C-alpha cells in the first residue's frame, strides 16, 4: 500500500484550556480544583441550568406550532432583533433610525468569524488582507486565530495590561491607537476583558473613542459577558452604546453562552451598526452569502430560548435575576479570595482581584508559580496566571488562598 496522502500532516498541539480540563479530569487527587475552563459553576462546583431557561425550554416543547424547518440564512428574526436591542439599548438612536442589522451566528466565535470574513472582503474597499487588525496584549487566543484564518495578514497588538501595577495601561493603549494606520481594525472587549478582567472606566472609554474617531479606526466589539460581569445589562453595554452615540459604524459580536448558560447551543449574534439603513442592508446581503457557504442556516433551539426570554417582560425580568445571581457569586468569590490572601500576608498587593470584573482574574502569578500550583497543589489554571473565579467555592477558597500564598512565598 502507498503511504497515506495525509502523511505530511503535522499533529496540532491541543487547545490549552481544554487540555487543562482533560488533565484535571485525569487527576485522582481529592484536593484538585479546576480554575481553568471558562464556564459558570455553582458553589457546589456544578454547571447551572438557569431556571428561566428550564421554563422556556418547557414552553417550546409544548408549542405544537413549531417544526424543524430551516431558519432564514441570517437567523431567527425575533432573536436577531432582541439580541441587538439589549446590546444597544431600547432607546438607541441607531435602532430608531433603522441603521442596525444583525446575523445569528454559531456563538461569539461564529460572530467574530462572519465579521472578519466580511471585513476581509469588503472593509474600506475590496479584499483588504493587508489592513492591520489590532488585538490587546493579552487577549482571548481566538481573536488572533479567527482573523488569521479569515485571511488577514497583518495582526498586531496594542498595549493593555500593565503587569507592574496589575491594571490597565491606558497611555500605552492610546499611544498605539495614535500610531496605528488610519482605518485599522481594533478588537475591543465590551466588558469583563478576557483574560485580565480589567476594563476601562467610562471616562477612559471616552478617551479611547476620541482617538479612534480622530484616527478613523474601526471598532469591533466582542461582548461575551453582558450582564454577567457586573450584574447589570446596561452597565456592561456602556462602551458599545457610547461608541454608537458618537456616530461610529461598528460591529459587535455577542455570545449568549455565559449569560444564558447555553454553552453547547452555540447562540451568538453579530450586530452591525452603519451610517444608514441602505448601508446596513448591503452589508447584510454580503454576510448572507458568507453564511450560506459557512453553515448555510443556523440552529433554532438556543435562539428560540433567548428570543422568547427577551421578548417577554416577565421572563426578561426573571432572566436578569438569574444573571445577577451568577454575577453576585463571582463578586463574592473575588472579595473572599482577596481577604484571605491579605489575611495570610501574601507578598504583593491583591486589590486587583476585586478591582477586576467578570469571570476571569489575572492573578499576577508567574509561570513557575503556576507550575507549582498545578503539580504540587493540583490546582489547575492557565500558564498566564488567569483563573476562572467560578471555580472557587466556599469549600475550596481556603485551600486555594493558602496554595497561592505558598507559591508566591516560595517561588519568585
């Protein structure tokens, strides 16, 4: 037999966060803690199906008018409209002026990819693979990969995390925007920056927007945690809404994995804000062609759950309560971890734990300290020092805090 035609295919390294979870599962130590994977967990360390989701699923199951026909290529209309509405706000001038459109996508990643494919083909002219795309340092690893796979050749970074002060490097960020070529694309985290958990304040967002407007830079927001970060949908959407109020054309990739707990349903939306209705409709017509050759038609179950919830005032209020339950638990774990580290006298400052927001925290642990945590303490976290606050519980907080104290004290 001849050699396989795939013989030259190299073995790709595993995705780090999923490899971490696999290692955790194989670990037989009773003390083990998983602070890696980006999913909400209860104080018992279990996945949580939101009560409102259970209720809506039952409503859908009992609705005899529903069938399994294809959805439109761009997705379920009521889902798209309501998803964009919560991103931009009920009183959004863009919605009132009908210069908003959207595409139902396969999660936030799908929304990023459809947006990236469109920009590569049509942004500021035709087939602009050389247009610089800027991502924060650090950022979610998929940001780099999605735009590279979409065909962009020039992926750059902008300053974001100041390791010394464990906070936002605003001046470095603004300097990078000042020096970026006009019409460069900037990927911005709408809230709960992944992996640092550090967000600009409203005043800092205003400074960022002012530079981007003057330099004709394009904002592409990634909104994966609306409501989940602070417990308030409006607060977590502040940056996106401010940019719209300033007259920007922009894209906003939305994910409903975290704030609805619909991780495996892959419910996402790409909101498009343009100068006018005609521009938006032409953009959507091209996105429809991209979707047709990517997944052709989106799935309905998750989108129906979200659409039904957002369209009903009663269910919407119940959902906001569910989201606040998750956000409040994360905020509590931040406060408890910080207080324990400070009580132990752990070297360094730990105020950044409570100043950060959302699911993730950039602890400041270096790679050697992380290695100690994993190998000696069976506490699994990313090599960058990022932890998922949802992995903390009232039962493991003391153990995690003492382990961090040991790692910082023993290893420089």
